[in-house]
C-alpha cells in the first residue's frame, strides 16, 4: 500500500482515510460486479459508477459538471482528492484527457489503480498517492495543468488558503480551477450524519462570500459560481428512492449490503433535509488566474 508524505494535519488525514476506507473494498466491488453479471474484461465507466463516483449525483453529476465546465479535448487535468478515480476515468474515457488523480488515502489510491487497469485507461490516468496540499506534479508529470478539478473535496479541507494557493500553483496559462462542492447556507449548521461526515468534524463549509474572498486572496479570479440546489435535490431524492427499493428486494442473507444501504439512506435523508432548510448550498464554480 502506498503512503504519501502529508501536509494535512495527521489527525485529520487519518480521520479522512478512515471515513472513506470502506469504499476501497476491492473484494466487495469484484463480487458485486459478478452478482450483476458484469464481465471484468468488458467494463465501462458506467459499470463502475456505483462504486467510484463518490459524490452527489454520481455519474450523472460528473457528466453534468463536465458539460458545465466545457472540457477541452485531450486537456491536461489534475484531480485533487480523486478518491477511487471515478471522475478521472470519465474525463479520460469521454474526453481523452490525461489526468493526474491525486488522492491522500492509500486504500482509495490502490483500489483506484486496479479499477483504471480494468478499463484499460492506465495510459491516460496517472494515480498519485499524495497530499493535495503538497506538490503533486510527480517525477515525470507536468506541474501545471489546463484544469484543476475539485469535486467534493473542498468541504474536507479547513485551510482554504493553502488549498486555493495549490490550485493557483497548478494552473497553466489560460487554465481553470473548477469546483463541484458545498457551501454553508443561511439556515444554520447542517444535520449529521451526511455522506462525508458522521458528526460534522470532517466538514469545513465556507459561506459564499468567504469562498469568494478566499479565492481572491489566493490570486484567483472567480469567474462563475452557480448554485445547483434543485438538480442536487433531485439527484439525492432519486438515489434515496433507489436505495429504498433495493432494500425491499434484498434477500435475508444480504446483511452486509443491507447495512451499507441503510446507513447511506440515513445520510441522504439528512442531505435532503439540509437542502430543504437551506443549510447547504451545492454549487459549481470556476476560477482562473487574472491575465
């Protein structure tokens, strides 16, 4: 297992790795693919979406976000906080991007490498087990990129100044940093647990004005910020309905999947409540270096 050199607080890093460790269960993924009748030699990005799209809206959201961004063909991309590499593989498969997929968690990184190999995308997706606050250029890879991709990672980082400085440092001339993430809403502190935090200790949400100011302080020009509350609510509502239907159909001996689905359903219910009460603001954002 690969272990990165960290700049993130060690206690926070350990907690984040623990929070997402269950999603790196390669044995579960293999058995579930077999259960679904999937041939591992003929897998597609969509076949892995239930496992590797670790964010609101899963594959649909990633494709929607990519359309909003407008991905240049064969763009050089660095995905900060790449998880299992789901977004990186989609950008490679759909747009021919060369992607550096940077992930702090050794388990997520290692499983991501295997999944990328299954899809035959290793030439395009370079998995790097590294702290996103550290230099993740790699020995042979580029230091600057056309796109810095952040999808549901901002909410895990308390030091926004360090994160946005890292975004700025990775941008090539004409490049953009793009966010699909969460901000704090006017309705008060969110209800937990949610998919990314059980008790709120791993959730660092900025108010919209603070986000704008922090990106400006990092030397970034925040050109676009779009609130996507309605579509996000729809994604979560559909996912919740699907989980409930799946729970009803599970055989009595599927205790492991039942526990997973039940825990996730509870977290999604809280996200929906938080959206209804304006405690969360989901958004797309785009920033660049001033010309």
